[in-house]
């Protein structure tokens, strides 16, 4: 954690977080949040109340050591929540893309989001359900919230995977790799090679200083592994949950502690000439939500790739949001 534990615990005393969806991502997020000491109260909401109760009973035994209250709730229990995380939805199956899930999960959001907005009009919405960017735009429109208070987990997970891959390739801790994935949390995501750096040096300069070859084929391969990581994990174990849960807590932390931390998350805006689309860019996160203060400095090739990514997301949203 980037904030000292004593400071986190002082913030946590009045913090309530609701999680909608008691599937693997929702429950793992609740557990990670519990161990983070960021919240005093965690509410788990799910249509399958019996399952949710079982999960809460189990989590409560961990809560004994974490000094937090965990409970099953209804949408009314979102009232007073600092943040509401939405993980509910149909899960991605082997062979499916995130976009394949859009019709079912958009319909689910039409039921969920207005209920949250009704009972927690001042909360911050965090969307983890896929396709994340399309559903972040849906949550924005369905809630009527200001744009900064609707955040998609977006490419925060992809950025973490990207830094992991780069760190492994160059033999350095991923924390010392500064690189981001922007655009769609999906197949059209964009690694920003022009800004990727280690020890304050762009990758090509770092390689020159270290006396090694900058291997473009290796970079392309690790970018592909980053993009396809979720597909491989789902093929092997049927789901992803630990990585995304950790990322959701890392998004929550600067919101709860008002830390002004830069995180690559999805937010509705205008990107590369495409208006009113949700996609990921580095945003400053604090208690008021996600803010884009500075436009990312991309080269022309990257701008065009971002435009294609934005167009793909917008077309998907426009198709599913059409009413007969």
C-alpha cells in the first residue's frame, strides 16, 4: 500500500463500501478490502442471498482479525457508502471476448445502477463488470452522476500485467517500471511504448545504457501476453479474480485516503476525436473521483490506435444502447 497503515486505519473508521455481486470477483474483492483495513463496513449485495450469506459468514471469521463489519444487504444499504463496486454480471467463458457479454450485462446494469443511484446519490461508482468500458458509459448514463464519480477498473489490470511482463524481461521490480496500457480493457488496448521507461530512461535508452539490445520482437510478444492474459487464465481455471480484486482495492485506496494518485482507469470523455466514450487513461484519483488533468502525450501512431480503440468501444455501446 502506498499510504502508511496507521493513516489508512484512521480513514477507515467512517468508511462503508458496498459490493454488488457475490461471485468470485466480488467476494475476492471483499476479502482483499477486508485485509486492507480501508473500510469499517463492507456490504455484499447479490440476487442469490443464500450464497451471499454463506460468503459473509465465511468473511466474518476473517473480519475478526481485521476489525471490520461484513454483512449481506439490499440496495437500500448502499446509502452512505463512500463507493459502490459493481462486479455483478455474466462471466467471460473460454473462447469469449469481453464484448460478447455486452447485451446481457447491459440489461443487468439497467436494473442495478438506478437502484444504487436512488439510495446512494453521493457515492462513487466503480465498474468491474465486462465489457468494462461499455458498462462504465452505461453506468454514467443510467446513474446521472457527474463524470468523475463513475469509474471503470479499465486497463488498471492490464497496466499491472504490462509492468509485470516488462519487469520480468528486464530483470527489475515491476514497481520500477513506468509504463501504461490505455484505451479499451480488451482486444484494442494500446501499450504506450513511446513513454515507457525504467530509471527515468525510455526503454531504448535504458537498453543502450545497459549495453543490451532493444528487442522489438520480445516487446511485441510481451504486449501480446498482456493482452491475452485473461483469456489464458480463464482457459486454465475458468475465471480471473485475484488480480482484479487487488486492482479494485488499489483504485479504492486513493479515493478513501484522498491521495491524488495517478491510476489508469476508465472514464467517460472525448478521446482522439471520438466524443462521449469511456476508455482508460491515467487519472488522478481522490475523494471526489477520477480526474483527467493532463492529456497523455502520444505519438501519431499511438493517437491513431487510440482512435480505433475509442471507435470500437463507441460502436459497441451505441449498438447495445439502441431502444426499439
